[in-house]
C-alpha cells in the first residue's frame, strides 16, 4: 500500500497538477524545513514559581523581528527590576508567518501575536507587572490554535510550542486524534491516509516506531494534500507535515533512541527509566574492605 501511495505521489507531481489543484480554493503552502539550534537546557518550568516568558525563534531567513522583540523585552524587564527569564519557544516557521513575532506565557497558557518590539515596555508593565491581558495581542482565533500550549497557522504551516517541554511528536498525534473520526471516507487518500498516519504515530510515541513509519507519514501527508477530493485531507495532514519537517530531530530521537526529549511520552520515559536501572545494576558493586 505504501508503495502505491509513493507511485501516486510521484505521478501527481510529474503530471499536470493544475487539474488537481483546481479542486482546492488555495494551493498548499510549501513547507521548507529550517535548521534549528540544538535544544538548550530547560530554562522554565510551566508549573514552577520562577516566572518566565518565551519568544518565537525561527530559523534563518525570517524577517519578523523576533530577535529585536527578545532584546526589547529583556531591556524592559531590566528597567522594571523584574526577574523574569526570556526563553525561546519551539518554532517551526518557513519565514513567511503573517502573525509576526509572538510571545508565549507558559505559566499562564496563552500567546500574544503580532507583537511590535516597541510595545515590549507595555507588555512588561501591564501583563507581567499588573497581570492584565492586552486583548489586541491575545491569540484567540480557533483557526490558529487548538490548545493553549500550541500555536498553529493553517495558511503558512507555522507550528510552534509555548516552551521546550512540549513534545512535537505528541502534538502531531494530537492533531490526528482530533481529525481521525471526522473523515467522510469517500476518497482513499483521506480514508486510509489518516488511519495509517495515526497508526505510525502511535507506534512512534510508544517506542515501537521505525524509519519506515516516518517515511510513511511523509509520503501520506504529501499525498493527502494533492490527491484528496476535498480540503479536509489537506487541513488534516498539514500540521503533521509541519511537525515532521521542522522537528524531524524529535521524531528521530523517538525512533532511534527510544527517547522523548521533552519527557512527555510516558512509554518512552518508562523505557529510559528501565534502561537506566539495568545499567546501574550491571555495574559491579565494590566490595567493602574488611576491618
């Protein structure tokens, strides 16, 4: 079946795509994976007492002013005397995000979008010091977000997490958990595509995933974008494709190392716990010297 989908995907890309794309109101955006910096040590505990905020951190080629916003927030915090850590949010963005820089509040569970660096002082004074929400910046559009720790833009394929303790593999599965039961089942790419991707992601988060599962997810996601009868398949597969494209290192860690870098996937956490226990037991104990 996977081979058949691969042939179908190649045929679609090689032949006249126009006849297929006419069935959609808008073309699927091209998701180009960008190199992300190596994950840093956790700076913020969403459940901890130390206050913290995050700012989007896309790859090279983004002109949204994320770094300028980060510097402006750090300067405003220094002037105010507030000891609040400013970290980097997990961000997968092709560089064409229409929302501009965003600020995440992990301990509060919301985002500010389209934030101008010149408004950093306002955010520090009103939101961080006085605890007031600035509704012009608050992300409340359901087309952009599904849960409080995730920011997703359907138009550009931008996918971001509020902090580094969010597992993007689990996020991809979360989207399919939501979408799997909504397919009408009239076309094969959607009916079988969602089911097979969901099965592959299930194996990956359980520690039984393989590289074939990862390849199948990529092939099915592209096939569902171009070969399905309606836009539901495109909308369902696009966040999964963004997760695989921008956060492939997390998928590889789950598959090759059976490790969840964010410590979210319970099955993998248990596997690592047992592995550590076996390693400790394998170390020979030193005999105590007789008196």
